[in-house]
C-alpha cells in the first residue's frame, strides 16, 4: 500500500503528481495548478517528517503508535524548523493563509498519516514495524516532494534531496573514458 496515496485519498486532496522522476523542478512546478500546490507540498512534507522522525530511534517510532490524538505532531516532527516549514509550503503553494490555518491543515495530514499507518500495520504493530514501513515508503514519497521545499536541508538529511542531479548515480570514470584514450586497458 502506498501511504502517500492513502493519505491523499482519505483527506480528499486532488491526486498528487510525480515531480521528481527525472524532470527539472522548474518545468514540473508549472504543471501543477496553484489550487493543488498545497496538497502537493504538504502531504509529502509531513510524510517525510514522519519518515525522518521514525528513523531517529525506536522511541520515536514507538511514539507513532502510542501518542494519543490529538497531539502536536508537526512540532514533534519538525521541532524548531516548523515556522520555516510553514513558510516554505506557503511559498510553494502561493497561499497567504495565517500560520495557524496552515499548521491546522498540516496537523490534519499528520493525524491521517497516523491512522493510515496503524490501519496498515494492525493492532500488534511494533516500533520496528513503523520504522521499516516508513523506510519502504521513502522512495515513493520523494517522487512527489517538491525540491523547492529543500527538506533535506531543513531536516539535515542529505538522503532526502530530491533534485535530479542528486538522484543520478556517479559512473566509474574508467567506464566513461574507456575507449577515448589509446592504450586504455579494459
């Protein structure tokens, strides 16, 4: 089950677009209508917040299963970076809502993430199951995460970088230059 699709569907957001599948951020940002940009930014951002949080330790993963709702998940996931996250999402989505409104919408997404995780993992889930499940979802989530949010920097985790250049694997220099120089041994 794709967690991102489940959350998007349950909350009634328009279907999100894959924007990090080899296309430049400039082109992809313009194919998403402004009315859909909030969901496009907010859902993957909150999901990546949960991923990063759960990978920080077994206690954090246990919190995902045990903290009662309502709970201020956005502050828990993003700590002191929450105001910066709100600005980044508002800027990307081109909205001028008050911070409290944006925080409330992000909180709704967080609650649905918790419900979806618990539903998928079942009542006997352990913290390790949460960590593993979110780790399996990471690659899919990153396909939808706008690189303009720079969550890799915000969360200090280079593995979250969504720019095309960072997704390219470096090739062996010998392989690239191979037949271009006489006397090269293969």
